């Protein structure tokens, strides 16, 4: 048992004896019961885990609109290049491209607390004892209060500094003193990753750069601190290329400064804890939020008069939905197996932190941003009417990237952990009072992989079309969305460096190329700044791995199973940041590494696999210096 896990047990020794830890080894399998549960069975080497208590569906109503976090102030020139360790900031490398703040006119400051708060997942579960860890705005008296999960609205060409405060220990102790049950899961430190913004290494949330006000673990690469400033430049990838050689694909800020290649623009991002060994439980406890970023094209204004604007549904009609599977004990409190490499498969699906909620909508078009926060369950969602008939919608994006063209008339969305998809549903085609359901038809019996798709599926969200909009719906879904950069020719691809990464099981742990994660390996896996490379991701054994590469998106060139090429689905033919290996599949992809240097990681985003070492350090280096 390493020092990290020893510290966890010292911080919460009750984890070893609590009745919540019903299995000391494999708790990936379980039997589901109750409305909305996911039926499971025992996995190899494991024991059955009790099902969550049943819940009555459709008792809670989600807010009609998402309220984002307000900025605190325009930060520049208050921010500093170096960490303000004398003021309580955790150690970090100096900000890269700090001059961008002045060039773009400063940065907006957002202050965020990671802290414990009371939470009720469902009215049938106790409110008085359950706490979660989540991101909160520091101004708790703000009106209106930001909705859960916390959402930040950003814009390309306008940098943001997110000041993340770690208040997990003190806020947890405060609630325990008030009679709440201390979480028997997680570690009260943090390292926040904004998945998958193009960001500098020191602001990317490297797993070993966790921090807290008290030095709870021996973290040799950082100093303790109560907060850390993450500078998000909000530049397109390829910023340095376009700065030196502005061309037809250069994007510009509001004051006319080049900000990179607009074809690399992102849209739906999310941030989550990335603490080494504890990413799964810390995120499971609620440390996740949305970061929605707009530009001249995807402008966030359906009434935008700019001819370049896509005019997708916006404002109150742009609605993010985060899905996460949970399991609860007989008292309705969160369950987790901290020590088992198979983790826990939830039998209750939460939607924005609620079990079986209702979403009221106007009779008009909505942009729904779907996110799978994990930890292990895959989904295949269908929108159906009360009789179970499938409804059609437009499919706009894969992960954070708009597709070149919308996929019209789609009926399903499959999401591995950390994958996202934006869809547009036109609710104007339904009479007022119509009830629709988002159902998951993908069966999954262990944390290792899903199995078959079966109807009718499990209803996880009820949607009620309950009123007409106050204003005319001027939104649209145009035939062209965001263009893609041209791929290199076959001859050019042949000249690129190739790397192969094998994802497998080694002695009960998860490994890449036969090795466990080495956070201090600053000499291996060196990638030249500006390089384009061809990578092969290869799965081994009977597991599925959603593989995430930090810093950059990639383009899938081909897929094969046992040497036989298989089609790349249309929704995976754009840019992606999560690549799903199913079984013995091999994915060949093109990936570039631009603008920023330093340490990054690639890992399986089944975060239970990640916490049990299926992660590798990447070192982007400037070979010209």
C-alpha cells in the first residue's frame, strides 16, 4: 500500500471498518433494484453488493435554465507570473505565454471553492446526513445562485484565471460537527483538470500536483497551498503557428488580436478533480463542472446578426446535462470501495446530481449538452415518447468539438466515460403537456465493459413540454458547422513519427505498455513542441478503455479489430479527445502538440482504471532552446 493510500486511511480510518465497504476485493458487480436501477450481476473474483434502496421517479424538477458562475473581477494586472506562495498559493510552474493577458486586454477572475456541502440525491434518501464534495462560487450570497453542477461561460480571445481554493478538509470537518457523515471515500486534496482546454502544463491539473492547505501527503513536486491560479488563455490550438503566419483560418479576439486556428475551436468542456489515486472517488463525490466556450462562430447568441454566427439554440435553451452512476447503502448514503481495482458500478443514474428528475422545457429548439462523468458506466441514450417510440434529433458534436456537418435525424447517443455530445431537439413539434424520456438501453454488468443494447431501457430523465416560448425561436441548425483542418497526405503521414500504446492488465493493476504510472519520469516520452505524430492505441483483454490525451485533440485515421479494419462511425470522424478502445481494438490517430511545453498525461478515463495506474506521463519539449 503506497503513501497516498496510507494517508487516506489515516485521514478516515472508518473507511476500513464501515459497513459501506461491503466487499474487500471486487465490487464491480451488483444487483440493481428499484425504479431507474441498472441490473448487474457478480463479476469474476467478486462478491455481490447490495442494491441501492428503491426510489420513486419524477419527484424533483431541475431548474428551467442554467445559471453560470459570475466573474469576480477583471484580474489583470493583479495576477502574477510566479505562484504567490507567500499568500497561500500552492507551488506551480510560471504561467506560459503570460504576455497574452496584456495583448488581449487582461483576464477575468473566477474564484471557486472545492468544499463539502449538504446534498440530497433524491427525496426518498436522507438529507440530514449526506454531504458531497463539489465546486462552489466563493460568493454564496449571489443572486441568482449558480446551478449545480457549476458552469463557467468563457469566450475565445478573453483569458480567464480560475482561482481554485481547496477547502475540503475544513468544510468537511464543519459539516461532521453538525451531524453529517464524513465521506468514506476520496482524499481532501485537489488538482483540477479542465478537460480538454488547450492549456499550459502548470494549469492542466497534473495528477501529482495535488494540494491542500495542510500537507496531507508527501507531494514532492509541489508545495502546500490553499489555492492555485489556473490561467486559461482561451486560445485556439495552433496559436503560435497563426501568430507567426496569420492566414485565412486565423481567429481573432474582440480587439483584433490573432488567437489561433478557428478550426480548432472547442465548445463543451468540463472540469474535474484529477488527484493521483483519487480521481475516481473525488469526482464521484461531485467535483465536476461545465466550462462552455464560445467564439465568433459558435457565439452563444441565436439572434447574432454576424453572418458567420451559427445561431444555435442559446441562453436559457442551451442546457448542459451531466450523467453519473452512483450506488447507495441501506441508509441512502453514497457507497464506494476505495481499495478494489474493479471499483464500483452504480445502479442509480444521477442527472445533474439528482436521481430520476424532471426537466420542463418550452415548445422550441434546445441545445442539450450531454456529459458522462463516470466513473465507469457507459450509456446509449435514446429519446422516446411515453409509449417508448424513438424520437429524432440533430447530432452536433463529439466531445468538445462541433462536427463539420450536423448528423440529421439521429436516434441514439453512445457515451463512454468523459465523452460528450451536443444534440438539438425541437420540442415545438410536440403538443403542450407531452412527456418524453431519456432512456439508457446499454446494459453493463461490471466496471470492465458494457454488453448488449436492450429495449425498453432505463428511464433516467423525464422531459415535459409544458409551455410556449415567450419569444419567437430564431435559432437554427445550419448545414455547415465547424470545418476541419486537412489531414496530411498518405506520404506525409508515412513520414511522421509513430508511437504505439498498449492498454492492458498487469498483476491486478492497469498498465500502459506494461508499465504503471511514473509521475516523475521527466525524460521519457519526449514529444517535440509543434510535432505531429501518428499514435496507435491498442486494447488487450476483455475490457473497454476510453483513452484521453491531455493538451490536444486528435483525428481517427482508422480502427481495426484483430487486424481487420472496421468503419469509423460518422460522429467519430471529427476531432476528439476521448478514444474508446473496445476489447482488442486498435485505433490509429493523428495528434499534434502545439503552443505549450511541459508535463501532461494520457490515461484511461474509466477513472477506476486510471487510479490503479493506467496512465502515462508525456513530456512536450522545445528542442530549439
